[in-house]
């Protein structure tokens, strides 16, 4: 299987890196962020600087990001390291959490015990009356496929987004059932998954690595 550090070499399959933003104060506090625009904290900025150095070595040809600042700042670190512009796409935003946004996990579990349990089990429910996993996954999937379409052999696209939405899209990109959501470990802050474009007649995308990062502990 291809070495993920060797992206950008002619002749190999195109790669898409799904990169989650660095840590925020709300991440550290266990709050649901959703579409709330929360910036990176100091630790998050350190995380993305380290990760950007690793990803820049793969020679990406394009960087696309959610327009929320925690993602766009993450993308900006890579853009600086790789001397690339950042294209913003609001379709890459996190799952909209409705009434859950801004609340801690314990508060959500206490206020919506059945809905919260269903969400954790991977059921396709609207968190806080917001957006279903399949809905978020579909919009992120559409964005990824659109931005990946022009990739040539060996070219690398980095897509910067959010844990819930990227995870939902990853299932759809790999053709996995929604029920696989609890099995696939969620992306940690500033970590990424790498997909390889499949050969003609095969599955469109193959998973090369998951939850990869520039350090052993987030």
C-alpha cells in the first residue's frame, strides 16, 4: 500500500486528506460546537502547526476548508507551510446541533437522555433538533467529490473540517452503512484520514490511514 508521506508523486492514485481542526476551548470543556464559531485555543494552534509541517511534506496541490474559524485557521497553517491559498466552502461545516450547541455532554445527556443515547448509538437522529448525520455527511461528501474531481494521478487534496461531519462523510465515501458510525473511531483534534482514489471499476475511494497525527497524544 502507498506510503502516505509520499503524496504528490506522479503515477500513484490521487489522495484526499480529511483533516479535523485543532483544539478549541469548547473542545477542552466538552461543549458541543456545531456551527458556533469558536476559535482555536493555544494548544490547538500548536497542534495544527505540527500537523501542517507533516502534511506540507506530502505536496498538496489544494487546500479547502470549512468557513468556521477553527477550521480556516487550521487550513491557514498548512497554506503557510505549503505556500498555497485556502478555498473556503461552508458545506464543510460541522453537524448543526440545534439546542445542543454550547452545552456540555452531561447537560445534553440530562436534558435529552433518549435522543443523546440514540445519537451515541449511531442512529440517524437530529441532535438538539438540528441536522442528521446523513444530512451533514451528504453535504460534505458533495463538497469533497467536487473539489477532488480535478485531481490528477499522485495529486493531494487536503479538506479541513470537523469531527462529526467528516466522520459522516467518510462513511459515505467508503460506502459503509450508517450503522458503522460507532465502530469507526472519531477523528481527534488536528488528526486526519487519508483516502486513495480507486481504480476504474473498483470502489471510488479506499482508506489508507485513519486518525493519523503528528504526535502520540492529542
